[in-house]
């Protein structure tokens, strides 16, 4: 922010109601007078500390963001008309983001799917508006970070149940920062060769999954526990191959043991610690449910997005307070037997929008008067309104 902006208060130097907000940082903000420029030239700064806040971390599936975009973008709405309820839901989410009550990080799945989507740039505007630049690391980085915590506990002789997972291993910035009023973004880079390769890879992966699905259908019926064990064993092999060198280097950096690091990694992957990685357990449990469904008569996979849906949910679920995903993925997750997974997040599906709205409404009701007063102290009334005109002025031809 380069010029003082609303909300204005009385300037302590010139007594005019022109002492505006110049900048907002994660834990403080700065004022300057729009008329006399106070306190510039005095050798002082008008800096005010901001209280700590505790935002809810809410993940929005790509389908949710797409419906938000279609509801707000006249051009997209003409081609893909959606229920007006999506505009109302966007208003609820956007308002709470601006009230510093929730934050909705974007992910690598959002970015990849947007690049290949007809209205990808418009979806990007929506997810960046609601994420405020907060983004999940890519899946491999988060999965590796989880294994770093687990192998540390393994080496130190601590039980894996005492390992805690925190946002700093999964998200690019601090969740509970106060946000600036201005958000700067850059356009999507649409490399035709990358797009072609992505689509081809997605198709190939779906074809391989379809073949596996048909194989599952023909096998003798098995219980969830049997499928889960198979998936966990396969997942551990993948993790070992993918992370063994990185974990060896991590051990050297953390413990200084350059000679025994590879042996420790081998011992770690021969233990029951690796299967406790949250990404592994969620991903394997989802595939175990899919295998069981095929095994018990599910006719076919519905679409090519199931792999991305599983990947996104397995990556972000351990860190969120709430997620809203497509009906199929939410249904799979709710079929996983109790005790297999341990996560705090409330899960909603597209079919549960009313419940999700109730969840958001309760967050708003729980905001303290002090929090609301502080928000009104540093953010202008106009900036707190839902941004329903985000696509206004764009070409709608």
C-alpha cells in the first residue's frame, strides 16, 4: 500500500480526519496522514501491534472454485449455468476470509487443473482471492516432511503416536497472519507443450487405474482391512524408493551421522513407522475403499479426476479444519472404518452445502467483539464486502 487509505482517524499532528492505514503486516500495521504526511520527517513511525488470531483453515475442492467462478462470471455462466446458491456461498466464504476468520489455501491440484481448463485464469482469480497467496506445498514435499518427523521419532526411540503434524511442514506462509488489503497476482503461464503432456499423463494414469479397477472386480472378495494392508505395503515401497536418499541426507544434517544414515533409513522402512505418515494412510485408505467397491460390484469409475481428488485430499486433510469436496470423494472418505485415520477436519460434500453454510455461520457468530473491532479498525468497510464484481469490466464476449 503506497498511500494512506480508509479507515481514517484523527491525525495527532494536524487534527484532520486523514490519518489512514498505510501498510498492514502479519502482526502490526502502520498509519500516515494523507494531508500532512505525519509522521514522515519526524524520525518516528506510527506502528500499532495487532493481536494474535486463530483462523480456520478451509480447503475448497476445484469443483467448488469452478462453481464460484461460473456464478460470478457472466460469460461462463451463460455457457455453464449454475445455481445462484453458489454466489451466496462465495459471499459467505469471501466475507470470512476478509474478516480474518478463515483462510482457503490453494494447492498444486488447483494450479494444474486451472491451466488446462477453458476458464482457468478465472478460476485462478477466485482461488487466489480466497487463499491470499497462501498455498500448500506440493504433495511430495509434504509427504517427505511427514517422513522426516517420523524417522526422527524412530531414531530417538519415541512412539510414532507422539509425532505431531503442523502447518509449517505443509503451507508456504503463516496461516494466522493479518492480510494486506491489496493482493498482487500474475497470469497463468500456459505452455502448450506442458498442457498436452499433462493431459496425456492424466489420461494414461486413468487408463492404468481403470485396468486395475477391472482386475479388482474379478478377484475374490476381500475386506477393507485386506485391501488397506495391500495398499500400505505398496505405498511404503513407493515412499522408500522416492525418499531414501533425501531421508539419508536429512539424518546427516540433523544427527551428523554420515556413515550410518543409509542403514537407519533401511531400518526405518522395515519398521511400522512409515505407514503412519498421514498422507500414506489417507491415500491408501481411499484406494482400499475404491478397490473394495470394485470388488463388491461397482460397475465403473465415474471420471478421470479421481486420482487428483485422492491426491489433494490425502495431502491437505491432516492440516485443515474443514474441507468441502465432490460427492464421490466425500463418500469414500466416510466409508473408511473408524480408527484407521486420525484427523480433525470436518468433511463436507457438494450435496451438503447447507451444512457447510451453517459451519461458516457459526464461525462468524464465534468472532469476539474485540476481533471485529480490530478488523474494522484497519480494513475499510468497502474492502470487507464480498467481491461479487471480481469479473466486472472483463471482456464477456
